[in-house]
C-alpha cells in the first residue's frame, strides 16, 4: 500500500501503523493476517498494533463471531490517520524533490559543454547576448524514472524530443506527450544521433542499457560522451 524499500528506506513502526489504519479505513472487516500483508509485517505484530490503538482509543473492536472481530477506527483514530498520512506524503514529496535535484545536477556538465561549444562557434563580436538553442534530449525508459526525469527538466535548457524503450508493447503508446519509439529511432542515420544526448532513465538497468546503446550498429563514437547515466 505504501512504499517501503529494503535497504535505504526501511519501514518504521509509524509507517506500519499508518498502513494498518489506512487499510481499516478502506475495509474494517480485514483479518489480522490481511492487515499483516498490507503493513508488510507479521500477524503477531499487527495484534500488538491493534491492542495499542485500542488502548489509545483509536480503534474499537466489534465481535463478528467467536473467532473474529471488526476493527473500526474512532474519530480520534481517523484524525491520527490523517496526520500520519500528511507527514508521510510530505516526506515522499521531499524525496521526489531530492531526486529531481540529483537529475539536474547530473546533467549540468552536459549543459556546460553545450554552452561552451556554442560560444566557440559564435562570432567574436555580438551586439546582443548569445541565445542558445535548447539541448535536444532522448529519454531511454518510458516508466516511472522517465516521469521523474521529465519533471526535473521543466524550466531547464533541455528539450526532450524523443522517448525510447526496449519494451515492444510500449512502442507507439503515448508517454507524457511523446509516442514511445524503439531504440533504433535514436539514429537519424548510421553514424549520426537524432538528438544531442541520451539520458538513460532507469536506475536498475543503467549499465546494461549503456552497453546496449554503445553496441548498436551505426552508433557514433561520440555516443560515449553523450549517453548520460543518472
């Protein structure tokens, strides 16, 4: 129900409690075994949480039969749930903002090289400041990481003009204003990229995708400099 990582974002007691009370908001007839699945913990631990919530006046126990109960959140429990959910969402938003900043910083050298190259090829004397054309990017990865990268690039000198993915089922499908293309679309012609740089929008498969791109027939040698890993 709520995101819980294995190594860096470990589930806390507060998150497990939030999972329990949120699940009860949606269905108060859930068993302790079902609540354990929602909260990624054991039935014994859920039993302790329910007892604690009951003592604090947040949950009422209503017998269903001799063996089971319905667990109903009280007004106090609902207020606590809203407060915990607000704090959880605030933390997730801060994490999302941090990832966006990471993406921007990772692409800063690319923007600097683009600006430096433009200044070298411009006339030595100008009456007005040089206006750089947006740096054209392709995203490799039409999934959640690609969505984060697109959000991070809003208001930057980067222009995503192409989205590609290995998944044939996604080819032609819309992705935030782009039609997903196969990787071959990265080449305008053999030896020439259709964009200025390719951002590998995948944290799990970055190296494999990088190797795939560099080994593609017709991929120019310059791709080693402009295939960017996050």
